[in-house]
C-alpha cells in the first residue's frame, strides 16, 4: 500500500478515486504510565512514556487506515493526515485519514 501526504504519487497515475478512508484508535494512559510520565516530567526532557504511547497510537491508526483502503479496493492513499483529540481526561482519539485511490505505474 502506497501512502503519501501529497495529492499525487510521483511515477504513478491515478486511475480511480475511491473516496475517503480512515483508521481510528482510542487510547488511554495507564495509572503506572501516568506515574512514570509524571516522574519524567519532574526532570524535564523527552517524556518517553508518552512518546511511545503517541507512536503506538499513530501506528495503529495508520494500519487501520490501510486496512480500510484495501477493503475498499485501493492500492494507494493520497492526502493522508493525522488528527488527535482528547475525548476526556487521559483518553485520546487518534485518527488517520486520506483519499483511497487506485494507481498504476507510469511506464518509463
């Protein structure tokens, strides 16, 4: 699956627009994670516990996005973006979305 944040793919021609696809995950921080993150915040710098949580959520949302696109018959996603919202204290939604398309390689 080709995924790009651009509106086209160099070396490929879009032959069909399928439409909007998305992958969504909702994550919460554990009590232990919050304690560890709080300790890291006291000393400053990168809060690796939260960085890992954010990276895991984005990877999961991207995987779900790709799955949704495959199920729709696409072989590529263009204009891909992430969005995140806090639903309530400690619970975050991460959304990956884009346009599912069928592409073919340009002969060259």
